[in-house]
């Protein structure tokens, strides 16, 4: 295999891994922010009760 082709394949694999990592991080961060928002709303509803 030509070294240029191997370099392109490696760059492609790194690009796909980078995009996948970004998507996973974004998803997990959004999930944590939603859980925090739900906790805050729950605390707010209980604090209005007393």
C-alpha cells in the first residue's frame, strides 16, 4: 500500500473518531444539563410549598 493512501486512511479514521467523540460529548452534556434543570425545578417546587 502506498504511504500516501495509508496516510489518507489514517486521517479519515481520526476525523471520524473526532466527530464521534464530539457528538457523544455533546449528547452527554445535554443529558446532564437536563437532569440538573429537573433537579432545580424539583427544589423550586418544594421550596414554594413550604
